[in-house]
C-alpha cells in the first residue's frame, strides 16, 4: 500500500541522512545537507517513487524528521555521523522528559544520561512523547523527569531541533528523577 511504501522510504531516508549517506552514494555537507535532486535520484532508482511522492513523505512525516529548503534536505536530529546542525542554544522548558528501558536504570544512575551513539541526549517536552520513545523497545520502560530549569541555571546548554526535540550533551544524575 501507499502508506507502507511511505514508511519504508521514510525509514530509508532517516538511515541515509543520519547514519549512512554512502549507502545511497551521497555525501552530506558539514551541516548535514544534501542536494534534493541527488537524494531523489537515489530514491527513484531504489523505490520507483516520484519527486511528488518524496515530498509527500517529508510533509506527512509524523515527527517532521526532515527539512527541505532551497533544494537541499537534511534530517532534523538523530545523526550518528559527524555533522554540526549549527543549532542555537535555547532556554528549555522547566521540565523535560526522557523515556528509556527500565534495565538501563542501574547504569543511568551511575553515569547519568549519555548520548551513546548519537550526538546528543534526546529529551521531550511532554511525557507522552517520552513514552512513545521508551516503548520502541521491548520490556518494561521508565520515564525520567529532567529538572531542566536547574540544569540550565547551573550552566548546561540545551538545543532544540527544527522538529521540537530537546537536546543536551548529557544529563547528570542529580537532575533526574523517575516520573
Ligand atoms: C539509553 C527516535 C544506559 C537511553 C526517538 C536510550 C528519539 C543509557 C539509549 C530519538 C545511558 C540510546 C532518540 C546510560 C542513555 N546507561 N543506557 N548511562 N544513557 N541511555 O536511540 O532517546 O524516530 O540513541 O535512555 O523517538 O531512545 O529516530 O536514544 O534508551 O527522539 O526520529 O541509551 O530517536 O527518534 O538510544 O531515542 P537512542 P533514544 P526517531
């Protein structure tokens, strides 16, 4: 079906634009952008989709994962490869949330939230989004509340991606509490 194809194309776009541009024969610039024409060529040859189909994938994406501007496209967050999104630091809401697996707690309690494979720790402004993030994985989940107001006032920087995901270098454990 069309919806299924859109999801598959969207997942492949995330993979290419965040993790492995070379898989599609692409190279991202320093801020993560690539020519839309080149991405279109790669997607058309792999999936037979048209330019309009790809634009529909971008517009219908529930998390607004991609920005298309000036005939260039990039993923808004979630990279593992070395790009600098050049986001400006912003003052966060007083409380942010992070959803994870309960089994991670022992380690998080020891070392705080770390960015792991990505460039930042990903935080949500609402608990529902954190729950969606957490339940991507099997097993019991845990929602952590981040005292972003105190963390910010004590000198930690926050960034917000173009699709509203809050990002931090790390979250030391003193700012975390189970929700
Ligand atoms: C955990 C998806 C043990 C962390 C989602 C998480 C999100 C620790 C995992 C976005 C730890 C990393 C990001 C520590 C952190 N010890 N475990 N010290 N510190 N962790 O996928 O936040 O759909 O890199 O809790 O919706 O799950 O791709 O991060 O469980 O927005 O757009 O290590 O990815 O967005 O996993 O997800 P991830 P995440 P997209």
